[in-house]
C-alpha cells in the first residue's frame, strides 16, 4: 500500500528535512523540527504525490487516502488528548499548503477547522473565554468560506464593519461574545444566501473541503503566475499540512509572530521579527495591525513605543532565542520562522531558509563562512549571481536635495524613480511602453505579482517588514517602502495624499527603500561602491573560478568601470561605437561616400589620429591585461546623414553636389542590413579601412607601451567571418601593417589576429579557420540570430508570445539556447581545438553576462567570458559557481 500521509509530533516524525520533494518544504521542516525535539503542534502531511495523483485522475483521491488521514487524525488526538469531530472535547486543526519551493502568499490557509455550532461551546468551556471562542469561530467561517467555498473575504469584512459601526465599536476586540454570535449568524446567512446551502457543520466535510482547496489552489491563476515567473514546474505539486491548532488569540498571554534569525534586509546577525499579542495566524503578515518588534534592540532602533516580546513575554522569548540558534546551526542557514505563543507556551509552526536581499545574502554567506558554519565554496554557492544586480543598482546621492513627502518602513533597499500608478495592470501597461513606474497600493496581495514585477519600486501604506509587499519586493530585488501610514491613497480619484500634498497618477516620485522615504520628483542617484563583504566574496570566487572574465568596453569610462569591477581585460571593443562621435561622424561620412580610393584615404587620414588616441587610452587603462579590438562591423548606411541638413553639411565638407550625395546614400541602403554589407565584408570591399584601424592599433600599442612601461599585446579581431579566405584576406592586410609600423617606429609589437565566430558556417568550418586564426570569440548575438533565422532587431515583437505560450522558457537572445546555438558553439570549440590545441576561446555576445549561459561556457571549457562592465561581478560569481558545479559533476 502506498504511503500518502506522514505524521509528526511529540519529538518524533515519519518524515525529515531531506524529504522535501515528497513532503513539501513546510512539511519536511515540520518533521525535522519535531525530530529535533522542538515544540511543534502534532500533525501530518499529505504528500505532493497525492497532488499529482489528484490532477492525473480527474481531481480524485487515491482510494486508501481517507483511511490514512483518519489514522493520522487519531494519532494527533492521542498526542493532544482530543478527538476530531467530538462535540465535548474537539480537536481543532489548521490546514496549510506547502510546495517544494516556497511560494509566499500563493496558497491558502485555513485555521480553526473543526469548529461548528456545537464545538464552539466546547472551546468556550475549555478556554473559559467566550469572546475568544466566538472570535475563532467567526474567523474560521470567514477563512473557510473565502478559501474553500469561494465567498469573498471582503463581503465578511463589510458585515463586520457595518456591525461595528452600528454598535459604535472601533476595534474587533471591542465586540462582546454575544455580539460575535450575532456576527456569526450574519456570516452564516451570507454563506447560505451565496451558495444556497448552509455553512458545513460536519468537521470531516470541512477537512476534505480544505484539503481539496489546497490542491485546487495549486492550479489557481496566482500560483500559475508565480510558477511561471520563477520557473517552478507544475508537476511538482503541493503537499497539505494538517496540524493541531494552537491559539495566539487566547488573551494577553498569547501571541503570534514571524521572525528571521538574521536581518533579511541587511544580513546583520541579529534576530529580527515582528509579533502581535492576542492575534491569530495571518494577522501579522496581512499587515492590518501594526506589529511589535521581537527584540528590545530592534524596538529601540525602530523608535517604537509598543513593547517588545523580550519585554512582555521574557520566558517564551528566551526559549524562542534558543530555538533560533539551534535551527540556524542545524540548517547552516538563516531561517524564517513562524511561531505562536498560547498562554505563555511557545509553539513552532514553521522554519525555512529565509528569503533575503542580495546585500543580506552576501553578508550572511560571508559571515557564516567566517563563523565556520559553512565553507568558502558553500558561501559562493549561496549567493544568486543575478541578484547581485541589486547591489549594482543606484542609491540616492547623499548630496541631493530630498523633498520628503512621507516616511514608511525601509522594506527592500535601493532607490527608484518613476511615474506613480495605483494598479498592477497599469504598471504592466506602462512598463510595456518602456516607462518606469512606481506602484503605490494600500497593501499588495498575490494578485499584484505581475504589477510588482513590472515596476521599478513598490510603495504601500499598510503592512510591516514582513508584509506581502516587503517579502515579495525583497525577493524580486526591487526597492520597496511599506507601511507608510501617513499616506492616503484614493483609488477612485487616482491620487496619493500626504502632508497636505496631493500627487496624481503619472506624477514622478522617488522611493528610497533604504530609508523608507517617498520623495517628490526624480532625485540624482549614485552608483554603488563594492567593498567589504562584496570584495571578500568576490575574492573567494576568483580563487575558485577557472574562466577569465573580460569586458565589452568601447570607451575609457566603460573600461575603467570594468577594471574596478574586476575585469581581466577587454574581450570586445566595438570600434564602430567610436565612429559615432559628433566630431568624427563627418569624417566617417566622407570616407563612406567617397567615390575613389584616394578620396577615402583622405578621410581615413583624418580618422587615424583619433582612433590611435582611443586605443592608446584603452591600452593604458587596461595595462597588463589583454585587449581585443574588433575591426569595423556595422552596415555602412547606419553612418549616413538622414536629414537634408546632414547631407548638405557633408556635401560642403567634401565639396560635392548634395544631389550626388543623396543618390549615393540611397544606393547604400540595404533590404536586410543585418545580413548585408557588414563585418569583414566591409574590409573586403574597402581594405584601406581595416588598414587604417590596424595602423592605429599598432601605433597605439607602441605609444602605450612607452607610457605604461609594459608591453601591449593587442588582439585584433575580424568580425562576421564565414569563409577562411575572408579571414586570410583581412589578416594579410593586418600583418602587412604590423610590418610597416615596425619599420617606421623600430618597435616590433607582438600581436594576435583572431576572429569572431558568429555564423553557423564559421562553427562548422572552425578547423579550417583555426589554421590561421589564433583565437575565436563566439559572437552569440549574431549566432543566435543566424541559427534561428530570427532578426535580433525584430525578435522582441514576438518572442514574448513564444514564452507566454510555453514554446520556449527563455528568450534565446538573453540566455543562450544550449541545444541549438550551444551545439554550434560546441562544434566550433571542438573543431577549432582539433586544429590548434592552444587556441584561445571566448564569448562576447550578451550571453557572456548571463549566469545560465556562463554555466554552458564552462561546460565547453571556454577560456573566458566577456560582458558589459556592470555584469562583471555577476560573471565572476557565476563563473565560480559554474566551476564548482562542474567539479561536483
Ligand atoms: C555578437 O554578434 O554576439 C557580437 C558580440 O557582436 P555584435 O553584437 O556587435 O554584432
Ligand atoms: Mg556580431
């Protein structure tokens, strides 16, 4: 008989932490905590296999599941001394989902299950607290009706608000037991009205309803969106956790809270969390009441006048602190915990690895390695390279004037400016037209995931540091200010008001997630400094990684940035970018439009000193490191004047008739410029351009060697080669120029000539090309374009549909297609190496800064990846992880 149900409680469990796939994250960790002897309310987990079975079998359950559930309920009853469904001594339970990967807010929870008109009396008798018993019952009806029966939450809120207003009560806690009874009657009437049947009184029916709702919610739109965003396969399924209830709302000696063993925003090694006295379950995360700090230190720092847990329940606090340490030592990671204190007695409801900002991830990894809890290698693997982007994001310039509108909580660091929007759909719409938006909501819910994703930053007026907005924004690496209570958002008028000022939809605002401030207008930002933990982790990564990291840089500013970020040379200098400069463009146009070689050489002579100066500067900045310079690549017409004024200007410099110039301009226009007269094809038609560039490179190498005192070994790269003869033709010109410069200067420069491999034919004929090419750099932008036959300039208009419709997981222009394009790269590597075993191989397409693509580059043993300057740190870490993963096999 298959085992579908795993029990836990009383210091024992049938499951364990490593059974996460089967029990889900929550179930596996509840079992583990139980095994560790921690106070966990007894319960059981229905496995993820049941979820899969359920969907494979038309939403039915395996035949023997109910017997196993009954046995597990009896076991909980034995441990608690209660009986499920018994009217005098009822066992009440919670039902929670728990997928393999944490999906915050995605799945629904039901508490107090088992309550009905009878058992509520028993709860009243057992607790001696009628208010508590009826409050619990009405919460159950509300939650169950919302999650299981589909009667919306706000309909109940409305009933309660009207009731309170009628009675003149401000707070829920003002209601007497009798008043709660009246509310309950109204709730039940609402359910009956909506569903044409009464609220279920049978605990067993309630339980199976809740189990079905958890499985059902695995496929709800919110869960589907979350899975799509985070690449979680649908067939993983969710588990269901059923646990004996413990109550945080049994009066002033009861409480419920959430905590992180270290600060999830900064990584500081200090217990961090929030709780509410006399509250239940979701009250803390829902953000409807402002929670209290757990430690005194945090309370003082937050300048809160509400007492900390440390102060109000010192004993439970002490025990909780001990458990935190135990769990952190046990899991060797920062934990995110949920707990309830029932009449002074502490119960643990959840532990899991806590989500954290990149900054915190870095600090925690480095600190834990320094504390000896994990190895350097483990620390490297703990930080998601893509998340480093957060640290590379700007913060507000301290010198800037801050026009502070309101202050909330600093929920997720970084700063962002954008247009104010009040709905997620609007955020998505504006982001689709490349506009930057700040999403402002009273509070966010899982329905807002898409809007949060599309925004630069998120602002809420309600909710704490662990509210939905805060948790999700941190995970996404977006700046977030939460709980800015002095702000009033009016959704209908589409306005935000604070401190007597009103902002409309579309107004530009800035949020500072580091200070919790909302600022008017756009504010100057500063680039981040990479030191401390960042530098330390990078050093460890550098010790481990096999591949070198170079950068794609065409300007001195880029090159300096990249060097500061740890680039080990330039892998691609796109020289055409140097031609677009205002001063030069006329000479470039003159060169292109010249009708004779002499005319062209005259124009080139003007460009030579400028190019020489460019290269000298790059060589000097990168002294001691390799610099790859690529010969001119783009279609010529890109340089041509597009306006009458532009044509007249060039015509006057060249002393020709504007009419002739216009005709020549038209003649150069191509139908498919990306597949046209570009790359080495230009050098075949106009070798003198390549010669001028080669001369500039060699003369710059001589000059830079003098100023830096170090020899410069330029790597000259020929673009868009598909035929060996193309490469040889250009190489011959370069070699001749090297010889000429050596003669003229008396200095012989060592250099290499290699090629971009960015066309399928070049991959296939790599062996032949490697006879004369001394290095290859895979240009995976063009290789993706030509392998797929998809124009890289037009892909954006339809690739999104391919992803939405599930035909591909990733845009192949962002993350290298490992199968198709990958196979071409692999063939290129193998054939190139077979011909020239020591050939240097690299990549310089956009993929060079993408962690998944870097993994691929490690698998074909490239010598280096080259990426844009801001991605250099990401690439350093990703390359180290790739090395470690390759070692593990
Ligand atoms: C490439 O094609 O991958 C490449 C790096 O060159 P470019 O993007 O300049 O065409
Ligand atoms: Mg290219």
